[in-house]
């Protein structure tokens, strides 16, 4: 009933929009041609017959010029075309070699010559390469680039970074749980929320992080994609994706049978040694990718097919650097244990510590002793990954008025990961993806100026993982005092006994999406109207830390040899967070319906001025949970609530009611040659809520009952319910994390604005320079909605004080606002950001065998919260109390100031015979300055009893910030002596993200030999080098300054972290592939 009611509303909206509209332009996966037919004097020629012919399929579009001599051919498939024009008293005019790319809006004006229709004048089309009809900031990745450029992992998403203003975000978490795909920031936007589509259908899964198989981080199927276009700013109203978008089109069959077969192989034999492992042997690595394509006619000029298959089999050696407790730590604990009286809680805690140490293997002989009871060692393990990808397309032109198509994609991947939860290999993981995408389309030419496109999409994505996490003798019974299915609680400290964040994860989405677009051509206006309905079914099951997690603020002992307070070796955790016994049900099944409508008018005011006007609106129903399992913290920042409250919807009120997105822009050619264009645009874009926004948070609320136990006694069963006989019992407090606030009534939105100028130069070269900016408001970020009541001053609040706990001076959090609950980390729309950039681009079309693109962007981004979840990027610091959010203002965690990219394909000019001709080189080079970081305490010095709080430190008075970072110094990347520990329980004076890490530079090269076997057959041999010069791209340094503290004679003495400022790793390539130089060899047969 609900769906029927809203579909009726949607249909009414569409009919009303059509009634007020008056023209059209191309659909998401198509292109368009428009122009005017004139006589020798420049006068218009109405009633001329225009035929637009697709040279691959032979399909023709017949048009008639209107009273102003104009014609428009919208919704054309990409490919090669020719246009012929006939009019009484004039010779037939023909324009040839017209190449249409996805999203193109080509303007081809055709002057006629007086003469007989039987006479024909044919010339090559000289359509300008500048964008003269749209203000959208976008970039095309064409077929030659996709086919010829070296792609690491044959991942077509790697080409996204060739777009000006797009930067790789390499500090984002990568795992099977969150996805291993490389993420990108588009024009200063967060690296999530982009819209990636193929043929107008979204191809993203639950986490919205790229396309393809999330567990492997791959995006296969490049041979089945014709081309794609990226959108970074001020896109037309038909495009959503607040943070940018990618619009790809699949290949179709043609009148000639065509296809390919290929094999790509990589092996560690050909690879360079990892930078930090120059003598320990290369990690195992083998990668085999093979497949083929075939396409052709079922009925010439009418019906066509295309199919693509690709397989991947990979073994990837992993060599994590770990800190293992050595014999010194065990001896220290044993000696300390002997001083404790039998039967005391302290002895039980220390015995549990010893049990935990014994569950961890001893370091090997020769491991580097760090002097704090741990040794640094390199472990080895092999990750196994397999994937099978199938795509097929069918096209049928039933008549001149009707055509239909169907496309299907199946993608199945499996992963066996030895180091899923921690770097010790104690908890191996098995995971898989199984995704399918179906799209069915029908185009109906209602008249020469009115076209209807109807499409239905069905999407099903499945992402499942399982991580056994039982360690005999170290389980729930011995630690928590009860049995649980996930039988090993986590230990958060400086060595790896962390259990999996989610020992199982299960995301299943079904999406049903009917779409309708109307195109209507009349006069100088080009209006497209679209509406679609999306029925979204999302099942989520991610029990996070169901067996609980013990949090320690430090590792070991102080310099005096006594245990550091709240250190692991002391057996004194500062908190335990976990589910109540038998109450870890995180299975949720959400339902929502989204309805989107837009209208876009591209108005040709004059021959040299086009104005773009658009409006988009997206309504989302307030999500429900099918089995009524939604409970919330109803009144934050008060002491009113004593328990969670059951609710019917994800939000108290629908936050989507005001999601109106106006778009306006212009493109002006000031000179008659139309080779210079000045463009500008403004857009409002709402970042609509997705299931990832609310689905995860409701996993943490009842019937998943999570509690916080402050200062539990390690090794003594936790008392989850106080009784009259329980001595000094502190009842556990309900808590929540990563939950989207129930009382949200707004949707995050971005104001985008741009201005640029393009100029076409001789030789097919187009240069451009421009400015792009944005301001984002109401962005989601996590804050503490049950903060401690701060003492001290407003400028310097105090959240915790030192008190005596279990015989030692320990930092204790102040009383919280609501004493019935523990910490309540909720996600609220309280963050803002700003971005400003200048961009320069040179784009050379293929001439004399050379094609290249060069881009440079200088940009800067600021915000007071860079992510919704901590897994979204590594620089995320949260949660802060809401009244201190201004202290979180600083550079965006994905801010890279200088960015340059170059890609080229060059056919070497060797001639003669088969051995000397057909050689080609292709290259991708990128340079990006580093990502920012913040130096932090390394333990809970703020005293919020939370692992991700803003524990930044003091910068010493008189310090020059530009002297802190010591570029090139891997042992001391920043000067640790310029920082000091602030008074415990307070915020340091350091500004968030003040310092920047190492730059990222990479050069990929392909040497290609094409040999023609016969007219329609060829053989290609490829040799590719990724990171050609084996340049090490270092990760950011270890930012934890200390490992804990002790109180000596009333003074707080921090324990210095020996790894502070040290760089110990390099950045992996997309999908976790090695970053040292890799060689790949391939053979491709094409027919």
C-alpha cells in the first residue's frame, strides 16, 4: 500500500513536469548532437531532412529542422557517426567522423550549398573540443585510455585520479569489512557519497566505496566498458552524488563480429624488494587475470549482443611489522605476580595478563628489542583471492521509433585473509562478495521532438565475512564470567590481541528502481525531465565487539619499574565495552523508498551563449525496521532518559523534506571561432542519507545491549547486575557508538561554484584554467552526546581528574550529564567544511599518434570533522563533547595541497615490417603532496574513556610549525621535543592536522607491441611496470607521543613512545597490492 501510494504521487509529479516542459538533452549513458542548418547567406533552412547514422550498427535517426533551422538528436549511443542533410534546391551535405563520448553535447552547424540534391559534399566534422554548452566540471576517460594505459590490477577506477581535483585518500581503512577499494576525494568532498553508475544504474554496495568486489578492492570488467566520465562540480540536475560521480557506459555489439582474448600475469620473481624488507626475501605474489569478449549482430542493423568474462586468481604475501611481547615482559609480570598476595583481585588480574602473554608467540631470535618489553618482528602470511566477473548486453532496434536493451553483470569474489583482525594472525578471516546488476531499457520516439526513455534496474549486493576468534584458555568464561559464542574478548593495547571489530558481518541489499526520462525538443531550449523510484531493502548484521573489549591506555611499566596506571601489564583496564550476556542481536532489516525528480533546461540563448538551469528533488521515506527492532537514546544532553526507547522509524522526523537542489550555469563563446569558452556554474547538492548512514548505528542499540564498565577488575568476572550481596558493585552503564542521531531533521548539503576558461589551440590541444570552490554544511560527524560535566574554564575545560583507583593514581572521568548511561558517541549533522582550488589542464587529442592529458590542482580544505565513521579515513578524531567542536577545526584529513597527473599514449613512428611497426608506449604519472596528521598522546590523556577521543598534545611555546616536520627522516619525521604533555584531563593546544606527511609519487609505464595477423585480427604483447622507478611512498609517521604515564611524588611523568615520529611502512596500491615496483606481462588477441 505504501509503495502504491507513493508511486501514484511520483507519476503525478512526472505528468505535471511534462506539462510545463519544452525540450530535452542526453541521458546519463548517452550523448547528443545539435546544430543549425543554414543557406549560403546565413539564413536558416526549415524543413531540411537530417539523417544521423551510427557507423558501427547502421542505425539511423531521422530528423527535420524546425522553423529556426535547428535540429537535435538526443539519446544517441556513444560511437562514430555521420550526418547527412538534404533540402530542396541545395546539394546534400555530409559530415563524417563524428565521435561521440558519454555525456557529450556536440554542436555541429551545417551550411548548405546551392545545387542539386543528387550532388553530395562530404567533409570531416570539425566540431570544437571545448565544452560550449554546459557548465558541468567533468572529464572524459575515453576508449583508448582505458584500453592502452597501464592499469594496476586492471582496475578501471584507477583512472579516476586522472581527473583534475580528484585525489587518492590513502589513509582510509581497508578491510573486507569496510571494503578494500581505493577511495578518492572529488574537489574537496569527503571520500564517500560519490555516485558511480553503469548505464544509469548504481553499482555500489552497502558502504558506497567504489564499485566491484569490496572484499578484494577490485573493479573488473574494463574490457566491457566503452568509456566513462567523472563529474567533480556543478553537474546538471540529472546527476546526484553530493561528493562527485562516475558515469560509465557498457560496450554494445555491432554489425561485425568482434572480440578479444587476453591473459595478464604477475609474479614476485619480477618484483622489487619491499623498501623495509630489503634482505628478508620477497613476499609471495602471483596474480593471474584472463578472459575475453565477443560481440556482434544477431540481425544486422537491428539486433546485437556483447559479452565479457574476466577471472582473477591471486596469492598475495603479507608481511606486517608487529610488536610482540618478549621474554622480558613475561619475566616482569612473573616477578610482579610473586609479590602479590594469593586470592587478591590484583593477583587474579596479573595472572590473566600472563595468560594473555602466553597466548601470543614469542618473537623470533634476532627480532629488534624496543626496550619496553616488546620486540619488533616481521610476520608472513598469504592472502588468497579469487573472482569471476561476467557481463552481457543485448540491444534491439524494433523500429525507427522503438528500441530496447538489457544488460546484466554478475560478480563473485572470495577472500581468505590471514591477518584480518590483528597483525598476529590469530584470527584468520573468510569473506565473499556476490553482486548482480540487471538493467532493462526502452526508448520510444514519440515524435521527432519528443522521446521517452523507460528503464528498470534491479541490484543485489551481498557482502559476508566470518572470523573465528577463539583462543583456548583465554575466553569469555575466564575473563567476563559467562559463555558467549564469540569467545575471545578483545584487548586494546600496543600489541595485537585486538579481536575482529565484527567477527561476522553480513550486508545484503536489494534495490528495485523504475526510471522515466522525457526529452522534448523545441526552439532554443533543451529540457530533460526525469523521475525514478527506488525501493531499498537492506539487511545488516554486524555485532561489533560482542564478547567485549578491555581498553588499556598504555602497555607496560614506567621508568621506575612499577606498572603504568591503566597499562596492560598492570592488569588495570580503564574500561570494558561489550554486549550483555546473551544480548548481542545486531540483525536489522531496513526498508525505505526514495523518489527523485529533476528538470534540466539547457537554453541556447544565442549561437555563442548557453544557459543551464535545473532543479532536482529527492524524497526519502523515513526508514523502518521490518521486525520493529529500533531503540534510541531519546533526549541527549539531559538526565531525562533512564533507558532506551523503542521507535518506529530511523528518524523522529523526515530529514529529506527540504532536499531541493537548484543548478544554474552558463557557457559563453566570446569569439566567432567558438574556440574559446568561458564557463561558470553554481549548484546545491544534498548528500542524501544512505543505509550506511543509519544501518550501522542501530546495531549498537537494543536488542544489542552494549554497556560500559569503568575500571573493571581484569580476570575477575564482571558483575552485570548488582545484587544486595554484591559488595561495592558499580552497575554497568548502557552505551552506544556510531549511531546516527534520532532527532536529526536536516540533510547534509554542499554549495558548489566554479568558473573556468577553455581555449582550443592548433594540433588538437585544449588548455583550460579555472577555479572551483565549495562550502559544505550539516555534515555528519561523531560527537559525545553524554559528555562529562567539565570543570575549569570555558577556554580550558577539564574532563577528568586523577583519583586513587585500586591503589594507584588513575585518571577518572567526571560525572556525565546523564548518569544512567555511559559514553554515547552519536553521529550528528554538526560539521562544516570549505574548499578552494585553482586548476590547470592541457588535453591533446590524438594527432600524429600522440594523445595526452596533463592536470595540476592547488587546493586547500578545512573542516571540523572529516568523516562519519572512523573507518572512512585515518585522520578521524572523535568524539568530542558538542561544546568543544570548534577545537576540532583544521585541515581536512584528505587535504592534499598540490596534485599533478599526466597520462599519455604514443604510437612510435617506426615503419617497415611487422617487427618494427606497431610499437606503443603508454604512461601514467602522478604526484600528490602528503596528507595531514595530528600528534597525539598515545593514551587516553583526555580521560573520556574512549579510544578515539581528541587526545592531541601541547605544542611548546615559541615553536615554529614549519620546523616541526623533518622531511626524509624516517626515524624522526617530526621533532618530538617540540611537544609536551598537557595537564591530564584537558585538551592540548595543538591545532588539528597542522602537519603533513610524505608526498605520494608514482609512475606506471607500458611498452606495447601490436602485430596485425590479417585485416581483422591482431596480436598484442604488453610489458608493464607499476611504480617504474621503485619510489617508496611512505605512510604517515607514528603519531602517538607516549605510551602511558606514572605519578611520581605527585607529578605526572609520561612514558615516551620509542616509535614516536617513526615511519615504518609504505602505502599499498589499490586493493592492497604491493607498492614496490611490480612487472606485469600480457598477451591479447583481438578479432
